[in-house]
């Protein structure tokens, strides 16, 4: 039996699709009421609860051999802090997994995660990694760069940004590099690690076959979506200063039925630092060549 936490998110949904015909038994932690049906429709079991809910986890982990921990947040919202979700949540899940005699703990962290990082998202992910590594449970750690595919959070946000106004604002110079990885390739990597004969206690830092700047990603998306608007670079300091104002604009837009992508200081920071690794990381670790960004976009954009 596999227990998946975070199955209702972008990565989790694609993972469930891939597991649907595998004959494996899967149980998912579902924290948002209303999301159980989609999981059950695929033939999987659900347990309601939060990642910090020890009792729900204990129930969910009964008879489980493999835990897949995909829970993560990119912005803090009321009650859900990076510390609470990433660190306390991982601590609780690891503790309950140990108690349940789990034999393989898979954790998805992120490229650049480090307990010493100045960015709270990456720091708490780094702290969560240490909890998994020190747990005594056989583990697999994934540290991917940006993952893209149908309904991924990044592309959805970018689509809103590209269509929201007459110009496309870019915080800073847009020169930070990313290594986008297609979700189908991520699933292939994951499936290899799920095999019983795969080595345990392994950490994989990986990404797609190109290092693209934010500007290049933006241009590629604009070309693919046939959007032709001026790109306006805004000094990072100015963008930060306007964040409280942006919150007001967002609420007003929401009241008028329009959506403007949320921007937080943390998101801005993450857009200004390189998020890259070896170009052949997937080929070396998993033995296949991942898809280029433009080919990935062609697969899932209209
Ligand atoms: N997507 C990327 O580009 C990328 C790159 C590197 C690393 N990662 C990491 O990979 C993981 C999955 O990413 P994703 O893109 O699939 O994220 P996502 O779409 O935001 O999904 C996050 C999942 O975590 C669940 N969740 C959030 N807070 C929770 C809580 N307190 N208790 C229980 N469940 C909770 C969400 O449940 P609801 O559906 O109810 O909200 C959802 O199932 C995350 O840890 C992320 O940090 C993602």
C-alpha cells in the first residue's frame, strides 16, 4: 500500500493518473473537503486531514509500505506557515511513518533547498529534508527545479499575468535561470524510484535539459500563447514597496470577478535567484533525455 500526502496538487494529480492502472493500492491524505471525489474516482482510498494531524496520519498509514510526501506551500496563508507545513508537517509524518513500520519514505523537496538558505521556503524545505534523512527510514529525496505541465501552478500564474494588463511586468532584470522539467518526465523518474530494487537513501537534484532565464521562459510562453505585449522590467525594490498596494488591487479585482496573480515577497525573491543544476541530471540518474521546455509547452498549451 502507498500513502500519498499532497495527492490533490499539480504533481500529485499527475502521479495518481500514472498509478491508476498500476494495480497498486493507494491511500491519499486529503485536506480540502470536496477533493476526495476526484481521488476516489480513480479507485483510490482517502483519509481526511492535515499534514500535522497525527491521528489522521496514523489511520492513513495503517498497512502502508511506502509514503510519498508531496505536501508543500509556495506562499504563507492564514494559519499555514512554511514552518508549520514543511517542518512540523514532515516531522509528524515521519514520526507516524516510523511507528507504522513504513519501509520507504519519499520526500519531494526543491532544488536550492538548504537549512541555511535566506529564503523561508527553501530554508524550511531544507529543514524538512534533514528530518527525513535523520529519520532512520529508507528514503528517496527529490530536489527538482520548476516542473511544468497541464495546470501547473507556475504556468497558470504566468498566463494570468500575461493576460492581466497592457504590459507584462517583470520584477528585476529577469536574468535568474531555471531548468524547467516536464511533469511526464518527473513521473518517469519517480516510477524508477518506486521499484523495490531501486537504491534507497538517495538524493536527486534534477531539472530539464536547458537553463532558461525568466525572460526566456516568458518569451517562450508569450510566443506559444500568441501574446504580443511590451515587457517592462521593474526594479525589485520598487516591486517590493508596491506589494501592500498589490494586495488591495487583487481584492478589488477579485470583487469584480477578475483574477490577478498573487505576488509575495518570498515569490519575488525566488524569481531573482538561479535555480539550476547539471544539464544532464536526468540522463545520468534516470537514463533518459527529458523534454525541452518548448516541446513540453506544445504538449499542454492550447
Ligand atoms: N511544481 C513545481 O514546480 C515544484 C518544483 C519543486 C518542488 N516542488 C514541490 O513538490 C511538491 C508538490 O508540488 P505541487 O506543484 O504539486 O504543489 P501544489 O499543486 O501546490 O500541491 C500541494 C499539495 O499539498 C497539499 N497541502 C498543502 N498544505 C497542506 C496541509 N497543511 N496539509 C495537507 N496537505 C496540504 C495540497 O492540498 P490541497 O489540494 O487541498 O490544497 C496539495 O495536495 C511541493 O512540496 C512543492 O514544494 C514543486
